C-alpha cells in the first residue's frame, strides 16, 4: 500500500537536504513479481551527501540503487531499475525474498512548481494520484478532478486507481497515495496504552474518546493525534466517518453509547472487547443493527492473548488484516508471502 505519511516524511527530508545544498533523488517500487520485502508504492529518498531514508528491501539493494541515484543527480533524469533476486550468480547474497522488483529512481528538484504541488498535496492529507511516465519525463498529479502536469501540457483522462494501489498501465506508474486509516479507541484505561502505541506504529492515526481529562490527555497517550474529552452521546456521528473503532471502556453504559456512535458513523470496523453475550445485550439495549462485515465481536485474533500488550497485538493484527482485505492465516507452506 502506498502510504501518504511515509511519502510526506521523505518529502520533508528531501526538502531539508536540498536546502542544505545537496542534490536528492526519490526511489519507488513500481512492480513486484513473487516475494519481496516491500510492495509497490514503497519509497526512499537519497541525497548526494549519502543520506538515505526509507527502505525498499532488507538492505540488499539500497547500495546499488544509490549508485544509480548519484548518476541521476547530475543528469536530473530518471530510470527504471530491474532486480531479479532469484539470480544468485549475480547477487550472491543468499537473499531471502526470491522475487523480482522494478524500482523507479528520479532526480527531484523540490523547488520545481510540480514538486511544490506534490508537497502541498502531501500536507493536505487527502488521497491523490502521482503518475510517472516510465520511459519519458512526464509526471502528473490528480487530486479529485484537478490534474497538474510536469510539463504543463494536457494529458488524456486517467484510469481510476484503487485506494492505496500502485499499478503499471500503458507505460505509466499510477501511485495512489492514501492518508492513514483513522482508529477511534473509546476508553482510557491502562490496557489502552499499548493498543494506541502499537496502532500508531502500524500506520494508523489514533483518536482516544474518553470524558475523563485526567486519564485522556497527550501525556498519557503521546502517540494519539486527538484526545476527545466528551461523552459519546454528545459527539457527532459524522466526526469520524469510515473509521476503525475499538470499544473498551470496561463500563457497559459508556460502551453502549460508544457502540451506538460507532455504528452510526459508517465504520469500516467495529471491535468490542469482552464476551459476545455482553455485546449482544448492548445491541438490544441500543436497538441497533450492523453490517456483519464491519462487526468484530469479540475483538481481536485468537492468538491466546492475556496481557494488555498481547491483547493489543491481537487487536491491531486484526485491524491490519481488515485494512489489507486479508483473511488472517498462517504463512506456513505458502510459496508467496504477499497475496497477489
């Protein structure tokens, strides 16, 4: 999945490096065949002083990519690099991922109007498409119906790209950058701390909803982006549309209000801590129906979790599977690590 937050962090580093007088390149995986460490859309930045950020492999390819980047920094051009990691005679590294990947590498002038527009879109935190001509200099940005091109020339209509996907079509790479999925955790008990921290590390953007200011604040949950000190019945259902919800107040009346709010907000996922019978009772009390595909009662994967940290791993793993549209299962015995 192409993550807007990852691209924004790299953009800030590229801007800082160029402001310090260094030339910069961006590298992006455009296609993967078989198994690989990262998927299409993963990005890196490389600067002429040797600074690198982000990762495209387990460390086996970055040196070679940097050598290409150094040449491109002087020509201000781009190139497509192909790596077949099944060729042991060439690499001789005993690489674990036996796939093949294509990497687009391009010199970036962050002061160019096109890349300035790219930076502004990253800061707006809304989905957009970066289009890259594989064998040419053209680029484009599409945000809604607005298209910005590198050359200023008009382009033909763009084929829509699925959310978070990076695909190659007719000589173009279409990279759909998406902001982090939002998670609303209701409750501010001690078991919420590892959940908030782990969800943030997994690329989610977390809000904590609990009216108790002494428990719900930036000092207690530094990894959250929002600390809402309100009762759920006073929160607008449109505040967090299409979010992931985890209901864990350990207080049935509060849980019922939060569950009611979650189910009215067009959620992607609603997980409720505790036994199924308790959740069924709450649903009867609030007289709410739900779509089965968003309901995870009880919340989490069955991994034998007991401690708050283990429960957090169980819940975040389940949310990651939903985000990736996967059915959780063992990798044991699979020829490919990533589904196609």
